[in-house]
C-alpha cells in the first residue's frame, strides 16, 4: 500500500492475463495505520487512474489489521467481481488522508475460461 491521496494512488493493478478473471477476495493488511482518520475504496474499472468502490467501499485504515471484501465490503462493495482483461483493480483514498499508511494487499482471482 502506498500512502497517496491521488485516485488509484494506494495501488493499481492491470489484468494482463489476456482473459477475464473473477476477483473472489481482496485482502488489505494495514501494518501501520494512517496518522489521522482515513477510509479507502477498492474497485475494478477501465482506468488506471480513477477511483472505484465496487469491491470495497469506505474501509477504515486508521487502525492496523487485516480486512477484506468478504467481511468489510461497505455499501457498494461486492464479494465477487468480474475483472475484465486490460482493466484495473485499484485502491484510492475516499475520506481523510493516507499519510503514514503502510501495508500490503492480495488479490485472489480465478480464470473462468
């Protein structure tokens, strides 16, 4: 995870497999919390630099620990999401500021083709 308040600044991954995938789970592990209040959005879409909230919506990263879209999807999040070939899964600051944020993420997906 990168402490960045820019759209898609926390992380951005392109589906380069040449086929559509199903995102089953995204795990966010915050090892160092943001220094102030902060929520993030994680989602899938066509742009590497846009904010999406269709996987995890409004995840609080002002404390340490692990979260995922199965237990903490938020109001717009989903437990399974199609990840189209050439599209992106990214994370963006939703509210507050990401200063001090340190952590890792994992994208668990399957190829259904």
